[in-house]
């Protein structure tokens, strides 16, 4: 069955796809968006939003437990898991409906079904019930996202594994103990949620520190914080095998070749995602790709003229990366000339406290043989952090030694995700640590720590004692 001809056909309605559809429509295009599941993709339905909704419930619980430190008496403190999950679902539903409204308001045609390339300018949509339609587009944008990475651990397929796409975000009960495999952003966020809700969490990471793609110092600090909250952290470790035993899961963990066994009630797989390349018709259409994703240039163009790809299906990354790439692809599909700049991309992890970063890590700067200087400021010296009672953490700035241009900023501390945009804009504009140091920051705010870290890199921090600076 043949369908309509569109200026742009977008396959996938996640944070990249729906944004691309809206941008193309803004530019006057007749646009169709094909989605097989729920609008908003993994981010809205099974990732960014639901985890942050649950984390907010956990933050409220943690604050309630600390209320007495602020002179507030609350009596008995408990939580209602059912209400937490219900609130999470309501947040997800509201955002999903909001996306539908935005698409409708811009005149985007929503086609429910699974899209597959059937030619350079055609997509065949398999609909519920088995019917198919063919949609033609002058340009096609592939935005099919990613799926959970399944590790080849012996015995894993024989047990009931939790993943963030399913039970981990809608638990009926909190397990008394939980093995979390993976110490990246997903793993540490779930460790934060479940440990604060009473589960004895074991967190296993293959590399040398948690958040191995971030600055090593930040990962080490986060490990110390999670450990202090009762999380048992294994780094430089792998889960060799798992098996059922007496109603529990027995797991063998290998750390530098030394094996140990643990017994837990549940296992959570949080080892990241891989591009969702299955059944897209890439070979038939001649679209080049590898197992890491679809090959694109800086205009988000694939090897086939008129076919673009964005987001996790290109390289598993972040929701805001997918959205930005969606804008770039849509503008080029509509005849503009836009390019994607991957050099300045902020990253946020919503643990307690939060982690946020932009630019190069210390390890990367050393590997690139950049001559750089570092400035740090601890939140223990921040007046605002003291008033909030949230003094754990630090802001760290890396800058080229000669030019003083900022090349990286790393934060672990209160509201880090709200602080990183200033650093991101500074890097985007090519600002130096001197520019930050000379910018008046309001008092008392957490943002003052950014200014003080810049001053520290220059050797002029006002609110750090000289001996503290000399010990660095």
C-alpha cells in the first residue's frame, strides 16, 4: 500500500527524532514521524526522565532523614514505593503527551508502526495488525536510538535480570540486596536509588574507577561517597558467572584475577546501550554502518544522499546530543547548511551529590600532551553549600597553561547539573579562566565556586588558605 510523499520522513520519535520533525516543520516542510512504541523514546519513557523522577523521590527521602539537622522535626520517616512509581509514571505520561501536542501543533503527521528503509527515499511501515504502508520522503532521518547492552555472562540468561527499561524503574518491592553490573552513569544512578531505599547494593565496574569516561578524580570521589552510604563497590572487576541458589543469585566476581562469591536477591544490568540497527534495511539502501553505529559526516548525512542519521543509532551518547543532531539533520534536509560541533557537550550524572562535566578530562589532556593548569575549589568552603548542608564535592577546572583557555570543567557536588551550563557556554565562547575570575558571581551562590576554582588555577583564590593551595 502506498502512502503520501513528504519533504522529510523521520524514523523514531525519541529526543532526536521528534525534535528533528518539529525543526523540519518549522522550516516549512511537510513532515512525517514514524514511531513503533512510545513518543519520547528511551529518554522519556525508560531512561532520563523516569530515573530522575525516582531520584527526586529519593532526594526528598534523604532530605527528610536529615531534617533534624536543620531544626525540623518530622517524626517517623518512611516511603511509599507505590506512590513513588505512580508519580514517576505521571511525569512520563505528561511529557509524552506534551510531545504529541508539539507535533500536532507543528502539523507533523504521526505514523504508528516500525519503519524500515525500502529504498533511498522510501520507508516501509509495518503497523500493528500486520498491515504495511510505504512512505516516501525527499529526505529521511533515521533516529531509532539504542537498546540495552547484554553481556555474555554465563548463567545470566537463566535468571530474572532487571534492566532500566523494565522492572528497575517500576519495582513492586525493593530487593534486600542487589548486584548492579556496570559503574557508568546508569549503574551509579540506580545504586543511588536502591541503596537509599534500603537495598544492600553491590556495584561492579570493569575499569579502574566509577564513571570511567569522566575525570578519574571525580570517579574516585563518587566511589568514596557511595561506599560511605553502604554501597559495596568493586572496580577493576568483572562478573564471571551467575547462578540460582536457594532462592538467591550467586555471583562470582573476579578482581585482578582474584575471585570472590556473593549472594544477592536480584541482579540489575546497567552496562550501557548499543545502537538499534536491527531490521532497518541499511544494507538494501546502501547506508554504511559498523557495529558502533551508522556512519555520518558533520552534517549528519549518511553514505546515501538524502538519508541522515542522528542520536544513539550513530553513536550511543546523550539525549541532548540527539536533539542537537536532530536540528542539524532537519536543517540540512530542508536545504540549509548546518554542522554539528561535538567539542563542547555537557554531561550530567544524577547521583547524590550530582556529577557534571564538559570538555577534556585530566587523563585526556595528558594523553594529548596538552600543557595545562588546574584549579579546584571544594564545596566545604562555599557559604551557599554550607547553608544547604551539602558540602561534599569539588569544582575542578582545566585550562591551557599559555592561553588560559578553559579545556575542561568537572563538578561533583550539589546541583552540579545546574552549574555546568556556565562552563559549557564559557568553553563554547572560548573564554579563559581570567574571564571567569573577572566575572562577578552573586553571593551566596554555588556558582561562586566556579569563580574561585578559576582564581585557584591562577594562584589567586581568595577563599582558599595558602597552605591548601601549596598542598595541591
